[in-house]
């Protein structure tokens, strides 16, 4: 701190800014105040604020803020002191308001901003500062009206100004907010726009080429147009998305053009069918930097496309997604090379009369660092499996998502159980099974092992159930998998006790013939007494329940009180095919009356007039009502926020 007291406003401001930069806010405020008092307009006296003005009221009534600042003064301040347009006075007061902002004293900052408007109503600083403070105070309407009125005098002057006439950094920021189709349309505005967008310094605008719009077949980009677009990035395209290869008219020539013009390509997404078989050159110099590959539909079935892509980029690939697997024999590992960096693997198979069987544990040997796995309609084989392999394979596996219907495939069922038993389940954080299993208590998560159709059970099942420890589990999503409550308790107890389990699905059993309506569901919910009140639960799924139509209280309808026991429950996914729309509306209405913490509800059982009424109720309660399935995130976020 300076040992001398500044004798001029300029030196006081300089000293104050030094204190501000070093986060010494109190001495900074003192110096800014001293600079204000050194202004000649004070005439050696203390200058007070005018308290007659109410800018917020004027803005809400549509009045003139300038007139309020300029003329509305009934106190002695306006008679004693004149307006002041001295730059140092304005600067000191503006900086003092900013200092109050920095220490969180928004009320005092607002008073200084209003004072700035009072002494200099013709200067911009006061309007901008007061608008910013209104934003910080979440007075958005006031801030918008203030800044909008400030802009109006300049609007007619600059509204038709060509954006290219602005400074280069502003022009780049404007174009940076446009998506790829909009950028392409901008090329046709004028020759000047084309020269600018395709010129040096704007290569970053063309690093992502996303052909996702459903344009007519005849408007597909030609090979020449594709090469031009890649040249705008300096042949340094990083991401290429072709939503529909047929509309894009993807052929061998265009594919070779892509390989030649985007050697630094990092992400490649191709979907749809093609009119010819494609072949990527198996060259160590072609597409070697790919980290993400996403092939869908007919494109994923082409070995000439998939295999070279995997081999060329084997050292860098982090994510592979294939929908529609190539038919390489009846049992296959898809000719995967060694992929040491692969973290995310998603494989989806289309319905076929003779589907292939994926040797999942051979794939596991080739992808040692895999973290997340998604299998959809994939039959799994056990080739190359040794039981001790379950203790060493995939040490980083955190997510297993399986969508399938495998009721007649004991080998696949057995391998799914093995996937949930890898390293005794200690590394798993998210498990998502979306297929119909029948009620049984066997296997680590209570899933029925279909090998009992052959009158035997794998020797590893009982051992796996006793040994598995899902202590890191955050999500168990079952959708249609009916699992006994005591089996779930055994599987989830460690995760629940540690406060880690955040999301769980509960499926209710069918009522046996001759049982009173609602009895089975009431008994099922009572068997989850061990789950009630868990503070870590933030999302619950409830499916296929049926309670008595004319319930009289918690005895007949315990669902509202059960949900109310979770203090941090935010998301409810609730569906049942055993209710009519009006009945299910009553169920949801009574749940929401008791549960005030719920923020969003997914449902597909209420529709029509009842849905309109339900939307009114949820809107008044601040609950987001969403029609449809709860979305599945891919890849899922792990605890540290990485994806």
C-alpha cells in the first residue's frame, strides 16, 4: 500500500485499481471514494445522492429512464449540485460499483449505479452498470427493459449494417454461433461473404461437417462441393456426420475424398444405407487419429468399412458404436484388433433369422480398458472364457447396459450374469437391463438363469451370488425385470449403506387369480421397507402395479407415503398397464399432493382430458411432466463428471 495519500483523482484511481487487482477490496473502495470527492463538481463539499428517483418503477411503467435521471429531483441535491460529465468522476463511481459487485454487496452496487445515472444521464456507463447489477439480482425484466431502451437510439442506425463491417473478432463470434447448414447458406449471400468464410483465419468454423438435414436426394453434395468444404478448414476437418448415406449419395469416390481431405479426422458418424459396398484403404496413413466411430444401419454391416477403420485407428479409438453388425460367421469377435484406448463400446444387432453370436470375452481381451458397454439384441458366446478370467478382465468396467429378449438362449443369459459378476461387481456403477425375465431369485441380481430349462445350473451362479459386492453401484435400471425384494436387498445393501445408490427401478408382480385387487402390490411395496427413507435415492421407477380402485388410506395405497419417505427424490418414472387413464390420473394426483420434492415425472398412462388437468396440476406445483420413456444417456457420466 502506498505510504502517501493520492492528491489527484487520477492517482487515486490508479492506486485503487492496484488494490483491486490484488483483491484488497476495502482500500480499493477508499481510494475510489477519495477520487470521487476530488472531482471539482463537489466544490469541496460532500456530495449526497438524490433519493427522489425510482428507475425500476419507471421501467415497469414503460417510462423514460433518461427523463427520470435528468429531471425528477425534488430534494436539495439537485439545487446544490449540477450534473457532472468529468471522465474521472464517472470512472471512479463506476469502478466503485464494480468493487461492490465483486464482494457480493449488490444493494450498494445498485445505489452507486443509480448515482452514476443521476450525475451523468447522458453517459452509457450508468445504464450498463445498472443493467448488469439487475441481472445479478435476477431482476431480468428490469435489466432487459433497461438495456433494450438503451439500444433503441442506435438500432435504426446499425440494424442493416453488414456484419462483415464489424471488427474481425466480433464477426467471428457471430459466425461461431451458427450451425453447419446455416454456414453453408451464408456462403451464398455474396462473394464477399464467401471470400471471408473460406479465407484464412476462419478454418475453425469448418472443423465439423454435419450433414444431418433431410434434404432431397438431388441436392446431395457433389464430390467437388465436399472437397471445397473440407478445404475451407485447411483440410483439417475434425468431425464428420453423415446422417443418411443414401441421401448423401455416399459412394467410393466420396469416401476416398473424405480419407484424403481429412487426415486429422477425430469423430466419424455414418448412418443409413448405400448403393454400393464401400472400402476404406487399409493404410497406416489414413484416418489414424479417429477417437470416435459411429456406424449405423446398413453401413455398420460392411466389413470393408468397419475393419479398416478399426485397424487404422486402433491406438487412438476411445468410442465405438455399431448398429447392424457385419455377418462374419456364426460365432465372431467382429475381427476386432487390439484397442488399448477404447472406453465406450456400443453394439446393436438387427433382427435376423440366424443372428451371429458375439464372443464377448475374446472382445474383452482386446479392449482391456473398457469402461462402458451397451449390448442390444446381441447373442453372447463364451468362447475363450476361463472362470478365473472374471477376476481380472475389464478392471475399469463401470456401466453395463443390455437390451434384449433372450428367453430361449441359456448361453446368453449365463454370459449376462457373468458380465455383472466381473471382478465380483466391485467396479460397476450403472446396470441397465431392458428385457423380460421371469420371477426368480437366482443369480447376483435376482435374474432368472434360463439354463434351468436344461435341468442344470452353472456351477458359478451360487458362488457369484455369494461373492459379488455391488458397493459402488449408483444406478440399477430394470424396466421390465421383476426381481424379489430380498434379492435386491442382498445385492444393493452395501451401496445403499454407503449412500451411493441414486436410481432404482421396482417392478411389481402380477396378481394371482382369486386374490383381492391390490393385495399383491401392497405386499410387494411393504417388502421394500429396507429401502424406505434412503437419502441417496434421487430417481425411482415404478412399473406394473395395481392397487385397489377405492382406497381409503395408506393401508390400501401405501405408494404416496413410500415415495414421501425419500427426502431427496427428484425424478419419478411411473407406468402401469393395469389402469385406465382417469384412474392413473388420480394415482398421480395423490402422489404429488404428498411429495413436494419431486421435480419431474415420466409417464405414458394418462392422456386426453385427464392429461390436460394433470399438466395444470404439475405446472402449479413446479413439476416437469414428460410424456415418454426416461431417456438413456450414452455414454453415462461417472462421478468425476467425465464422459
